[in-house]
C-alpha cells in the first residue's frame, strides 16, 4: 500500500531528524511537569487533546502543552482528526496509506480499525494527493512520533497504530453521526484522540475582522474595515482574545450545541471547528451514557491549558492566528 511522504518537512518544520527531535524535546521540556490544581502531567485518563497545526515556529511551543498532557499509558491506537483545507468534503475521509513518514521515523496506520470505519459506509477515502497536501494532519505526526518514543522506550515496533480522519464541512447533525460512530473507540481506554485545530484567523487576508468592544459598552460588535482607525477599548488583540475565550469556554462546557452557538454568534474562524464538533458530540454521548455523581463535572470535558497568538494585532491591516491546547479525561 501507499506511503504518505512528509510533504511539509523542510518548510513548515525541519526536515533534519536531529534538529526536529531536539526542538520537540525542548518544547516538551519547557512545559511544567504539573499545572495548577491538576497535579502531575499527564493527568490519568487524558486520552483526548486539542492542539494546533501551524508551522512549528508559530505553534510548536503551544502544541507541546497538549502533548505533555496526553496519557499514553494504555494506548493501542491513535485517532488523528483534522480539518480539510484543500478539498471540499461534506463528511469524513480515511487514508489509503499503510505508513505515514516523518523525519523521525514512520508511523504505521491501523488498517483494521480503518476497515471497521469504512464498513459503516459513512467514510470516503482520501487520494494520496489530498493526503499529502493536507497539513492539518501532517503537523501532528512528528509530535506523535516523539511522545510515542518517550512513552514506549524508543521502540517503534511497540508504537500504537494511527487512524487519520480528514473532517470536511460537516453539519451539526453529521457531527453527531460521526461522534456516535466513534463512540465505541471513545469508550475504549486503549484509544487516544488528537484533534487538530488552530483558533481565530483574524485579518483582512482571512476575510474576518470581527471586533468586540469593551463590555459593558453601548457600542455593538462589528466587522472592521480597512479604513477604520485602530480601536483601543480594547485593542484588536484584546477582542481576538475574548472571541477565542468565548469559543474555549463553550468547548469546556462539554455541550456540542453551545460551541456551535458561539461560532454562529461570532463567526470565529476556528479552522478545526468540525473535528472539534465531531469529538464533542461523541464525548457528550459518552457522558450521557455514563453520567454519575462522582465524575460528571471533571471528566469527558475539555480543559484548556495554553493559549497563544502569532502576534498582537493593533491595526486593521495586521493579522494573527491563535493557538490553543486542551485535554479531556475519560
């Protein structure tokens, strides 16, 4: 079967195995061994993470917070869900490859689980060109390889296998459908889920200049125009932070519908909103299935541990992309 080449190596991240390995180790080691009241990382059962997928010079340090939080102690398979940037896809698609290459080494795909998903007749198959063009999946592969090396004593033969899923422009109903299809794997303590998403893409070049005035305020939210003077209450980057916080707060409620409502209200350009929606819908089903007094508030809901932006925008002519990392314990 086909092998997916590391097509973005040498541009979005280093193609040198030694350089890349050192960078990933440095970023992971910079994350504290424990955070707030959570205790030692990774938290037990933190089998689901959200992490960014921009070039490593932008989002590599932020992604480390998610990967340091990922509990691989029982992992036998790794699901990787990322948004489609290059082709229109109404549902989800699976890879036809047997191996995904990285500068650090190859990751083997779980063809058995991929066949199980295909058997539902709900998944398309990516062409090799589509697979290699998409960066939202590839940008996670070196990190996955690195944390597997750390968790499995640098023994690639013992690594869990990978199930990449490309998620298209899914409706809310389809996200619930795919969430239900993934529910058996979310239940399984040996399944790990990585959700690929950047957060707000702000600026004229992204056709998104939504601005939230300071609250309380008589001014109403609006889309800034190129000729508008720079606002200061708050500055644009303050508004972007609030927009992202609204999205993160909605995700942390564990309610799929709440997340969709915030996106509808603000139009926030969270590029992984559909993979996030699929996993949130699955987790919500899992919570309804297993709800109990002892674990209803902390488990099966995301907790954000890091938030960054590529720059602090003050003028309408400027732009930025936001990066956030989170984990959920199951």
